[in-house]
């Protein structure tokens, strides 16, 4: 192949690549939502500042240490 043939092939491949990228951009723009939806205020949950009941933690393990009444391995 001559240098001219190589350059022609490179230009053709580059043009094909550009067209493919443009098609991908169009597909993404078509499928992407137009604007993010605002969170629904009715779904918000208020969390009280009062302390939790200690009974919730009676059977819990300390993370990485095991149960409270046993020694760590």
C-alpha cells in the first residue's frame, strides 16, 4: 500500500468513528432524563431527638468484639 492509500483508510476510519460517537451521543441524550426529579416532601421522615430505648440494644454484639458478656477471641 502506498502512503496515500494508508492516509485515505485512516481518514475513512476516523470519519466512521466520528459518526459512531455522534450516534452514541444522540442515543444517550434521548435516553437520559431531562431533569432530576425533586424529592417528594411527603415521603420525608422526621427523626426525633429523644434517646433510643436501651431495650433495643440488649441482644446486640459490639462490632468486631462479639457479645457483651463474652471475651473477644
